[in-house]
């Protein structure tokens, strides 16, 4: 049942090393997914306490609890409808619900599986909801009908799913990565083994739809292109490691414009990356809790990307002068050391 919850809480946690804005009245158990509205500053979180909660994020960074609804069992995933009017959520109760949040309506069941639903995606180009389950199927749903439009068999349980129409990437148990062209969703376009050696935790399709990222429990991310002609651009890199300690990569999320991306790991850190230049842009300080998922809003990235781009452009513009200055500085330092 939908309901408002909590009050605005401006208190700060004693452990907030990145000085982030903390959400008021957070869930009482582990958070399983975060989803920002595509039309407004609303944030939805699902959690293991069976709840789906919504906050309004104010321009100041503060948050205001708006509404909540519940499932019968822990909730594992969520997504928004493209017009921002409704939220879809699913989880261990083997059903997906549509919550018409903005109109104040009651949530209704729109999808069912034979096992928990791990992933969910709204596909506006098809006006369909896709659900991926541990029953080894993906189902496509017209939310006005009680039966799926199509059921796609998978080789194993669905662990991860990402859609950038017409590209859909599915990660399953046994390290399978299955690529679909949603212009022909009833046929697999390609199936490959993950370039990573251990269990897949997350995938994220490139914004330009040319490939995808895959993250695993081994603290590593793979960058993979779909086109055979671009296979030379594929690579993997290590992340979320501390000396001999290796942490899972739990979430991958692209910036909607710049194609930079963030990783969140079980080490309690989130990092920002540029896959094209193969560089890490920013490292967060580690929290005292695991980072299980992330939601990225455009303004979150603005200052990071702008600063990085500005410094790069300055260097390119004055590269000769900067190099000359560095050489002169080195000569002066050498002469100084010789004269001491």
C-alpha cells in the first residue's frame, strides 16, 4: 500500500568522508537498486526490507521523503517509465509491480515469474516491460495484459541486464553474456563467454549502443564492443582492490551525455572512469559500508567532467609552452643541485 513516510532529516552521519548529501529517512535494510526519474528530481530506492521508497531531491541537495509502498518479500530492482509517471519494481515475491506514483494510484501487479525477478527494464521504443528472472527466462510484457508478449529462454539464471534500444545485454550464471537486437527480440544476436574469469555482477550498455561493460566479483571490469571489426578495442581493467584484498564490482552506470561511467564496489568506494582515454577521473573515499548500487543524475557528473575537460584543453592549447617551462625548470633544478 502506498503511503508517505518520514520527515526531513538534516542530521549528518558521523561517517561521510566524501561530504555527500545524505538521504532523509533511508531504508532499514540493504538497498538493492536506485533509480532517478527521467523527468524530475525524484529518486526511488528498493531494499531488502520489502520497501520501495521515493524522495524528492531538492536543488540544495537535501531530500524530502514523498511516498512508499511494499512488496511481500525483498525487492531487487526498479526502473521508471520514460514519461516519469510510474515506477516498476520487482523482487523475491516473483512479481513486478507498476506504481503510478505521480497520480497517487495504488500499485498493480503487471508481471509474474516462477522464481525471483532480478532485473527489470522499461523499453519505451517497444512500449514493453522486460523482466529477467532466476527462472532462466526474460519476459516481455504489455502492462495492459496479464500474459507476456514473449518469453525468451536463457541458458542460466539472469544476474544482470541493460538496455539501450535496440541493444540489450544479459548476463547470466556460468559467465554467459547474451546480446539481443530488440528489432528481433525472439532471437539471440550473439552469445559469448564473459571476458572476466569469475561471476558476473553487472552490465551496462554503451550510450552509443556499440558495446557494453561487464563487472564481476573479482574486482575487474571488461569493456567489450559488439561489432567484430572493433574487437581490438576490447580491454579489461582492475578496480576496487586494496593490496591483496579484492572486492566485487556491484554496479556500473554511464553518464547520459559524456559516455564516462562510474563503478561502485564492495570496498565501499565509487570511482569515475573514461573508457575512451582509459583513465580514472576521480576516486572517492571509502565508506564504512559496501556500495551495492548507484543512480547517476546528470548534475552529479557536471563538475567532474567539466574540470577534467578544461584541464585537458588547457594542456593541448599551451602544450609547447608548458613543456618548455618544465624543461627550463628541470635545468634550473640540476644547476642548483650542482652548485650546492
